[in-house]
């Protein structure tokens, strides 16, 4: 029963992220004088609806998205307050606002997490564990880690992600020492065994703490958001290139399960730990939603921005019928992919295996 409840909470939290995203489009449209016909949470048949002013507000069956339907967005309209009658720059702001709102929300989540910490982790090595392996290859206390296998390091999150990507147990480092960048290659990494007996990388060094003050708090928040945004792009590239399989991708159900697992793990320590784990997961998901929606793919906000950018440069809009057709095809592909991932998530939840094994 607790598991089902936590999964439902996870789905509701995912819907909250969708609401926040669509609210970005909604509020910018309203402020720009564009008529909003419908503000919907979810997709498919309507479960609940009410009319307020000129806008219909709906809750729909499938918790896989939402939309803010503006007058004249995908069809010709004679209404002077249609989307197409707004200036191209206002339209660009309206379209980009959803993804930007998700990134702003992620920033708030990260602030909540960091506000509870007495100090922050730097990328400067303060000391090594006893019999540390990494220290035997020329890396010293006081070194600031700048790169691991070419991956730029700005936060401890970057260090953790760079090492998690390793398939072997050696890495090439660039460290800053006395103001000079030094390459240290073929560094053997410390390993340990997980509960299943698999060999995994175990960090055998500690980093210097960063004193918490007003400036370091906001700087660290910004750097952590940057690190997680970069992580999203890198993970997406690895998915495209086949390094990650489709089972690594999660939809709303999979995300809800992740939230459930995070909460369950946190509750083993304390209620606050469970809440913080959930906030951290929501921060990552919010960044992912923001980043993914701004990609230049048809039907996504980024795809619409491409057409608006063409219009801004050429001073001439792409004929609406052609743009609408492109977005319609993209929408069909996108919904098909989301349904595939959702079915895959459900199978993983029930059988432990997805459609791709």
C-alpha cells in the first residue's frame, strides 16, 4: 500500500512540473496579450474542466504532458489577439518560457537543498584515504581537479558523474597545481565490490569544503544547475549514440518509481532525508524537462523556436500550414515514443525487464 501511495505521489509531483512548465507559456501569453483557449494538464480525454474568462482549464486522463492552447497557434485566425499576430520576439519569449520556468524551478529546488548545508564540496583535494590508490600516480593534496577524461570539472557533482561514466578503472586527469594545469594520465582508480559482487569505482580522496556565505551559496547553486544541465545533454548524447540503452530512459511511471525509491531510501534515515531525496530527484527531472523541451525537435518548444528564429532572420514567417504539418508529425512521433517508454516502465515495474530486455 505504501509503495502504491509513493508512486501516486511521484506521478502528482511529475504533474506539478508539467503545470509549472505550461504556466510559463500561459503567463507570458497573457502578459503579451495573446488569447489562451485552453490550459490542460495531462493528455487524452477530459476528466475535469471549468471555464474562467476566455480560457478553458482541463485535467486529462494521461499524465504524460500538458499544453497551453493559444488562439492561432497552429491554424489561421482572424482574431487580433492570436499567437501569430504577436511580434516574433514576443512569440519567442512565450515559446521559451516553459523550459525556462523548469530551469528556474530546478534552481529553487537546488537552493532548498544547499540552504541546509553548513558548507559545500569543492573540487580541491584536501586529503586521501588510507592506502589511497589515486595518490600513487602523482596526484597530490591541494590539487584542483579540472578535467577527467576530457570532461570539464566545476563541481563535485561533475567529479561523481565523470567517474560514474568509467567502464574501466583508469582515467586521465588534468589538475591545477600552483596555478598551472598538469596532465596526469592512466591513473588507476580505487575499486570495491557492491552487494552483488560487481567491481565498482570507490573514491579514495576527500575534497576541501567551501565556506558557506551569501556569495558562495548562489555561486554553488548556479554551478550545480550548470553541472546537472550538462549531465542531461551528455546522457542524451550517449542515448543517441547507443552507449545507453532505451531501458535507461524513463517516462512518468519510471520517474514516479524513482521518486518512490528515493523516498524509501531516505526514510531509512529520517523523514527530512526522504524529503531532500525527493527534492533532489525533482530538481534533476525539472532540468531534464527544461532542456529536452528546448531541443530543436518538431512539436517541442525548441522546434517552434527554430521556425521563429527563421522568421526573425528572414523577416518572413514560414507558411503556417507547413509549420503545422512538421509539428504534427513531430507530435505523433513524440507521443508514440512517450507511450513506448511508459509501457516499458510498467513492464520494468512488474517483471523487472523492459521491452528491450
